[in-house]
């Protein structure tokens, strides 16, 4: 068992997730198998009931687990598939301990934080760290653990104690090791780099029982050598144990920055990885991954920009759409284009905004009209949906490239129903459409879901979608490699009303993919349109840095005027669906 713990101090949101993902990537490039665990010290069982504006995006795993967005970073960087157990929350730990107490597992003993909660945390980590997460089916060599929040938070105290105990156990085992990367923040005030916050953070960390093996200092610009020496001296570590992680042009360049500062060598030494014997084939595979990564993220400075408008209802916090943004970035890198992403609040596209704040209304519509393409992502509730419907109508009527995801597919369906099917009051059952009559519900509630219990009751996880026999013309099908089906992750309670599918298709909205029963509409496409596609699934969740999502690639490629070229490449190589990198 080899563990790399990534903890944080001074402030939250300092970039632990990117550093953890980058460290894992560097280990993979040396030929090692890597897994990851995220610890979230909140009481929720998972992130499924947390609002996007409260917590950011809820990332959905292949097994349907609703989890923290950092697990998305791990999957995107490491090319692995994690499970719901890779996200540990206080709620999950206490739920399991209390369940065992109710069954009498503890034989009448008093159940306490120490040892029962801390033992459960360690048991969970040791179990999950051994679960294969890649196509090899083999046990991972290293487990990256990210501890959410900052050291010293009350809610994280049991996890800190458990990790202190775990370090003690592993360091006593000659075949195991434990390496702690502590991420701190070094502010610059009036041009002077301040080390005192980091000194206090390390002091608090040591008092809790954790020992920093490496201090990663987040900063705006490269740290001065004198600052690094001062931090090393004040924090009782060697000069080589302090590195600066300054802001980069993109987060995908962070692994390169850490590689330059020899993080991989320090991890190999600290974890005793030099004792492992890797086959030449495995080592070569790791080296090829590193070369592919560097080639993928390098975009020529003279590359033309492609402008995409993201029309959503949570644009006040763009982390709500993190996977969508990353999928667009991956697609832009694949097309060798610079992404110019313009967030548009869908409420600002509505007549009510035009009356109250005409400036916001006209600015929002200007952004939509000037964009090369539009993506309407998922969401819940009625607020802002009329603006999305108006945007979908504009894109359809003006041959603007359009991609609707989940709610985005639903609002586009409602727009066609209103505009082309003679149902001007068409709506969704989700929005309290009783006054319109159920005949006008173009989107209906899924019978197996629950309106009373919100946690974990949606249609979740990876599902197969089957292309229909008459969809050979489909651009989306071509982007998926021309096969009979595709697999994407879902998260929704509502779906297209199957009773209205026939009239919608007569109006031109072709449902090119359905579920295994043939009753659920999984994807639509307009045949005589440059690119107008909707998916009920969330393809952004499976996009990887070196293997971008086909629907997002289609949107960006169409917006860049190179869709035919990309489709020809897919037909010739079919690498987007096989996972073999080629760019």
C-alpha cells in the first residue's frame, strides 16, 4: 500500500484537486497504476442533493455515484473510472458505523469517534485503494487521497486523526509507504511574498500529527528563491521539500510545472517506488502517455479562436458547469483552436429581463448571436428555461451550431413542440404544468423516480443508447465512430414524452438514439442543419484530456468550420471510441 495524501492549509479552494490529479498523472507516466480518493468532511451522504450554486457541479460516476467535482478531475487526468466509494463523506462513515451499531456489531461497547469512526475511515481507504480502476484489472500501485477543506477545520478532525494513524501503520510496514503533500498559499502584498500564513499552517498541521513531506506553495507568480528558503527553514523541512506552484495559462500545464520541479523523483524516492520492477512495455506505455499529454495541451499561438456561448441558469458560479467547460476545452485542443467561452445567464434572454434590465437583455442576446456555437447544459427547475427555449429556437432557425445536454435537450424538444407541432403551451411536467394540461407535457416524469426522496433516486450512471436503423446520415453517429450504440452517464428525472415522439419527428426532430427498450429518447438531431444535436445523457462526464467527448467535439468542430474534416478522421481511425490517442 502506497499512499499520497494531499492536504491543504491557509485557505480552501487553493488547488489541491489539480495538484493531486497532476501528481497522479506523473506517477502514471512512469508506468504505475494509480487510483484516487476524495474525502469531503460534510454530513451529506453524497453531493446529489447539493445545489450547484452551493457546491458547484455534482459529478456522476459510471456506477451512478453522485460525488464531488474533484473526482472528475481525477478521471480526466488519469483516464480511470472511479466508483461511489472513492468519495468518502462524513455522512457515509457515520451511516456505516451507526448501521453496524444497530446490528449489534460492536457487542454492546460504547461507540466513539476514536476508535470506531477513525477505524472505519481507515478500513474504507484500505479497501477502496485496492480496487482496479483501469482496463488492466490489476490492483493500483499508488492511491492519491485528497483531504477536502483545510487542516484545523472542526469537521475534518476525525479524518485527520485517521490519516495520522494510517501513516503510522504504513510507515512501519516495509512494503508500504505514506507521502504527504501539503498545499499552502503564499500571498503577495505590495510585491512582497508573505510566508507567515504557510508557517502557521504547517505548525497547525504538525500539531494535528501530520508531517509534511513536501510543501506545495500556491502563488500568483514564480516564488523567489529566498522565499522558498525561508519557508523551508521556518517549517523544518529541506529546501528540496518546498516547491512553488504558480498560476499557469491552463491547468493542463500544471503537470509540466511539477515535472520541471522534479515532483516525480521526490514521489519515487519518498514512496520507495525504486523498489518496484516495471516491465519495459509498461514503462514505454507511461512514456507514451507523457508525450501524448504534452502534444495534446500545446496549442499554437497563431490558432484561430472559436467562440462558444454557454447558456445556463447557474452561470453565477461557473464551477456548476465544470465538466461542460472541460469537455469544451478538450474538444478545442483536439481541433487545435483557442476556446473563447462566453457564459450567458439564460434569464437574461427572457422578456422579463428586457423590461427590467434592457442592458442585460441585449448584451445576452448579442453574446448568443455572435457565438459560433451554443451549448445549453443541464439544470433543474423552471427558472431561466424560457430563455433557454428562446435560444434553442434562435439556433434552429438561424443554422447556429447547437448542443443541448439533458435539460438542454428537453427545452429544445419543447421549442419544436411549440413552434412546429401546434402546441403553443407545450411545457415540462417538472415545471408544474398542470394548468396547461397533461396533453401539453412534452417532457414527463420518469415512473421509476421519486418526487419525495431526492437523494439517489434519479436515473443515474452509465447507460447504453442504441442508434436507430435509419440514422446512417447522423453526424453524431459518425462522431461516435459509426457503431450501433454508445455509452454515456445519466442524471435526470424527466424525459421526452413518448406519446409525442411521432409528431415531433414529423416536424423534423429526428430521435436518432433510444434506450434498450426503444421507449426512451436518448438523442435527437436535425437532419438539414449544420449541427443541431441534443442528448439526454451527460457526455461531458466521460471527456478526457487526451480523449475528448464526441458530441462536444462535434459542436466545436462545426463551430470552427472543420466538422467534415474531423468526421473523416474518425472514420479513418476510429480512435475517439477505442481510446487510442492520436493527436
